[in-house]
């Protein structure tokens, strides 16, 4: 057993309000500079939709991730000889139009426009050329139209959904969408690392964060193609690849990443997951229907004495083990089995997790009026027993989160509904009847677990949402530089030439 630690983020999609505060916080901190205008290390998409960059899930075109082969798994992008042949021509690269041409506005027009009959407006201009442009795309361009037939029809996750259900979803009375925040998944089996000809991308040993060594990067951009989530970007100004760094400088000082810290809906949680590195290959090579279960096997129980002993033997200190035992990511993923990785079928073993969203039931039209397609009595129970009436089809969520396994999605949604029904009976009606007790038993949960899930979902403190291990940077500084105090951060004004007394 090769026990290692990994920092993971969890997104509770039932709480996301699509405010994009996370995207703006990340943009201001990391990508508000030349060559990075089009980059959104954190973006929020609306689904069903085509995402950012447009159609990033179309791996027949972009060829990201891994696929099974006679040797186990191979990069979908290329093998070694093909990679060499494609060094100077890579047809699987997304183009600027697949993202969008970044733009700003000529604000001086507001002050210098000649006198006229209309209010002056700032003309949109390209952030690359400076020329006026017609804005035709953006990082969440289909926001206002998501769910509609314009964008939902091109969502690859609609595959396998019956034609009549698709037609229902496109009717204006039944349009539905949810939000999907995305950052780099810092995968256990990262395709970007494997595809880099220069060996410039690596995975940090202490917390699993995937980083780019820009001194080694030679701008081959194979990482951009190989990442199935399209979360590696090319900076046209510096000629280097860039990506989300999970705000590791903040984590090393005990602070949550900017996107998580600024989250208005408090949908994000962070914590340590212990995993067995010996099982990574076994998990990546599994049959598609077993991929999710195998990934869950890779994640270890931090309370297991054998795991704790192996972790200590591997150099993990007691602070990291304690952080793993208090990790909200472990509770949601492994203990309560409510969270799933995005697109397990890419075989990268993504280490960011999502709790699928609940959705309203399908409405029907009677005599020109819209009403919910459920009995007026015991609405909660009707939805619990008839998940096929949910507006977001189970098949759609399964294509997104469980490699098409609908049973996994149904189990999660039933448990989430059981929590809602139990707490509503308890707080509104003041008692738990036999029907509710039978319902929570059929959902595979208990009153104790429901209380714990409810507490962590609705009332968590910052310390409960974000649990970081001690990084011990002072020990690293002492190892590398000798004197840890020489690397101590200081406050005050910076300078280029140090002032000298009496000079």
C-alpha cells in the first residue's frame, strides 16, 4: 500500500447560484495580464449547454483523456511515434474561436464622443488587435439561453436521451438548467502530464497539485489537447502553457483558494483525501461500468489503523492524517457517497468532485395552464418515488458524472431527497412518521447520517468547509536554504534598490 495525500475540492451543485464570483476572483488574482485575457482557470457553465471552450466534451474532435487498449490504457491523442509526427501540426488543438476573442471597451468614447442626440457608448474592441469587433462569444455565452434548443441540442451529454424527453426539455414551460463550476481536476492519472514532450508538467508529491514548470515548457501544447477538460491554456505572449495551480501559495498559509473563499453560495469544500498510488493503474484500466467504483477503492479510509500506519511509513505526519480524518471531501465522497468526479470515462481519475443537483419535476399543460406533473398530496414522496419526472433526466446526469451509470445517480438523488423530506417533517410538522422512517431506510441512510449531511450542507463554518494539512514550509525552507527565517515573509513597501542608512 503506497499511501499519499491529495487536496481535493468538492462542489455542491444544489447550492450554486451561478453568480460567477469565483471566476472573477480567480481572474483578478491569476489571469488578469497580457496573453491570458481569454483564460478562465475557473469558469462556470450552464447545463445543458456546450461549455467553455465550445464543445470541450467532444473527444472525437479534441481527443483528450485516455482510452483502453491491449496494453491497458493509452493516450487518446497519440502514441509516441504519432506524438513525434504531430509536434509541428496538431489538428486536435482548440482554436481561439473555440474559446472566444477577448475584448474590452474603448471607454474614452464616453468622454470624447461628439455631441449628438443619443447617449455615447463605449465601443467594444478586441483585446488582441485593438480593433472594433462584434462580440459573438464569451466564457459563459450560452448562459441566458442554456437549456434551450439552441445550445442544449449540441450538448454531448444528451446522448441516449429519448427524443420525446428532448422535445419536452426544449419547451419553454419546461426549460431547465443548472450551473457547473469547473477548475483543473488535478487528476491522479493526468493526461496532460503524460502528453508533455518536454516533461514540463508534474504533480506535486505533498498535495497532488498539477503544475507547469515554465522553464522547461517549450510550447508544444500537447497538454492543451490531451487534457479532456481543456483546463490547460497557452499564453500567446509568453509562449508558455498555464493552468490552475489550486492557489497553492494560499493553501500553504492555511487559506482557501480564491475561488472557494469568495464563493457566495458556499458550495465549495476542501480537504485531504488519502489514496493508494499502487491502485491507480488498476483503477484507470477498469471496464467503463466499474470506473467509479474502482476510483472509490483508490481513496482510503483515514481511520483504518493499517492505512494510518502505512501513511506514517510513507512520511505523512500526524497533522496530515488528522486533516484527512476531518476532511469534508472524504465525508461527501467516501463516507456518505454523495459526490462524483466529472466524466470518469476519460480515465484520468479526476480528484475534484461534484454533488449532482436536484431539479423540479416536469410540468404539464392542461387547458392552457402549466401545472406540476405530480399528485397534490405528499409531493415530497411523489418525487422520491418518481425520479423519472425530474426535469434534468437521470440519464443526462449519469453521462456527466458516472460514466452513464444511472443507478449511482438515482441513489444519490434519493439520499438528498431523504435528507430534505426528513428535515422538513422534523421542522415543519414537528414529528417523524412511519412513512418517513421507511423512506429514509429505503434511501440507505439513517437519522444520524441525515443530521450530519444537513449540518455540513447548511451550517458549516469556514473551518469545517476548508480543512488544510500543515504544510510545514519552514521545514522545506530549512532543507533548501538552511535558515528558515531568511525566507520569512515581510510586510511594508517593496523596492528595487535596497535603501542604505547614510547613503
